[in-house]
């Protein structure tokens, strides 16, 4: 049963502001954030000093372009607390995602930051038709990953009945969905598809046997074709939700039932699109790298954070009444990060595992695929000719060692295939290390 296409808005005062009033609010909040960063975060102060910029020089959003960028590497270099702009005693939550070294990228949130984030998710759920009468099943993972707790907080904020299922355990998910009459589902789009397919295989008809009306799906790229399939499989409206740990987790941007791009919560973050090579800002409508500046965060605010996600911004007013700029679907990344079963994976993490294992050479290929709506990862790696032992037991030990190390460093299990020396293709230019067969 799809949600009626009425446009409820959680915070109309902020979500439907005139562009002029919004700009004023952003200017004021930006000035505060820049000062907070300059006064409290040595790295930011040093970078601004190096550019000869003082906080007073940044008066309006147009001055953003003078500020230095922040990168994922900064979070790694300053791990865990070097970028905090508030005392540690003010931090009430740590959340994280997997990073390039096996250590997670972590962000610290003050009580204010958790409240801001909670409201962002509440706005997203209401935009997807959510009300206090809903029963919201949360099948994002709970833990350091922001999906579970983020969706949970938002669902509680709108007063809905919240079911904290976390991810996995599909049979149990479906049983609860049926028995409790869940009306909304929050999880990754690939897991939603798997749930939908399993529901159909069990002979259930969502129209008759379930009460789902909408889903709020994100944390990984998906397409219009996947939306159509999901809406048919589950008989729901499927809305996209975007976010990242460094900024606030899910809810940074979200779709309304018009399904024409994700509304960015511009009273909390300022989006920019830049050319990833020249780093120059690009106009609305141009495809480029998405950059965010947070303007209400106090724990670990971010100035011009390079997301590496590629998309387009649309400024036209939406039929739902919101005036915020919308971002299109993420169409790629400017780095080599893969998202496998919702986990951020860098090929360099796998490489670091392989070089630590005796008996294999540093030539490898990652093959990513999607089988029954679930991502799979196969790591093919060459045996080292010199350290080569062909006893079955030795080869099995090597495979197990690699598998276990990948699981502990990257956080996901992989199929490890040992191949003969010099059998993987060599390249004269940039090595191709990844084959992604997933058809989105
Ligand atoms: O994935 C937060 C989140 C949780 C978003 C639940 C939505 C729902 P991270 O683990 O830090 O945070 O990963 C952030 O995931 O830079 C994008 O590359 C990707 N991503 C997130 N949402 C979407 C989406 C969460 N809707 C990284 N479409 C981001 C495409 C997405 N990619």
C-alpha cells in the first residue's frame, strides 16, 4: 500500500524558507563555525594562517571558496580527536565508518550535533510519508555505522513505533514485519531488494500480507531501475536518503514523495560542487564532486569537506513546497572507494593485507558482483614463485590467513582465490585492480 502523496513537512519554517532568508541564516552560521574552528582546531588555524585568511575575512557563503578543503586523510591523520572543536567532555557520541587503514574514520558528536542529526532524519522520514502512527522497521546495522542509530533517533523523534531490528536475519525481519505490521522500512536498497525477493519466494503478497507503505533507502548508490523493482516487489514508495559519518550520518539529504532528487538540509550544511581536478566551484546543474561545510555542528565541524561523491545540484523549487537545493543520485566517486554490503572498502586496505602475507605476490584483482541482491567480493591473488609451496595444506593456510585478515581489517568476508604466478593481467599504465560486475 503506497503512501498517499500528501506532502507533510517536519519543519516548514526551515525547510521552506525563502532563499534570501536561508542565505542570511547560512552566512551567520558560517561565520560562527569558521571562528569556532579557527579558535579550537590547530590544523584549521594553521591552514587558514598559511593562506593568510582570518575568520573575519569569511563574511558570506560567497567567501567559502577562500577556505581550505578538508579531506578523509585529515580525519585519519588527526585520528581520533585532533579535529574536535569542543572539549572531549562535551562529546556524547562517537560514530564511524571504515577507512583506508583498517582504522575506522570516526567523528565526535556533541548533544547539539545528535539533536541536529536527529531532526535531519525526522525530516526525511516525514518526507517519505512518516507520521507518529507509523511502525518503522530499522534494518540498517546498529553500532559505529550511523545507519541504525541515525534512523532510530529520527523515527523516535516523529513519535513512530520504532523496531530496532538491525541488519540481517532475514527470516526474522519478515516475521516481525508481518506480525507487527511494519508500515515503513529503513535499510540499504540492496538489502531491501533481498528482503523483497525473499518475501515473494515465501509466497507472501505484500499487498495482502504486509502493511508496508514506504521505504527510506540509502548508504550506497542505487538507480531508478532499482527503485522501480523495489516499489513493485514491496508495493511501496521507495525514497533515497544520503549522508556520511563525517557530516552527520543519514539525513544530510533526502527525497520527498516527488522522488526528484534529495533535499539538502541547507540550514545545517552548505553544499558546493567542485571540479575535482582544478578544485574550482562549478555552477548548479554541472556534474562534479560534492563538498559540504557544516554550519551547526560543534563537536567536529567540517569546512569544505570533500566527499569524493559525484553528483549534480538542482536549485529549482520542488512541487512539495520545500525550497532547499536537491542533489541528484550519486553517479560515481572521484577516489577508488567501493561500497560492498554497505561497508566502505578501499582496494589499498586489501593490498595492505596481501603484502603482509608470506607466499603471495602483490598482484591481485578484486571482483565485486551481486548474487541474489547481495554483494560478493572475490580476491584473486598470485602465488609468489619464490616462496611457492604447493602442498594443499600450505595453500589452504595462506587462503585462510588472507581471509581472516581481510575480515578483521576491512570488516567483510571475501572469497580468496590463489592463482598461478604471472597469470593476472599486467598493465602498462594505471593498474586495473577492480572488476565491478554489479549492475545497479
Ligand atoms: O552511509 C550514512 C548513511 C546511512 C546514509 C544510512 C544513508 C543511510 P558512511 O558509512 O560514512 O555513511 O558512508 C558515506 O556512503 O560518501 C557515499 O559514497 C555513500 N552513500 C551514502 N548514502 C548514499 C546514497 C553512511 N543515498 C558514503 N546514494 C557516502 C549513494 C550513498 N551513495
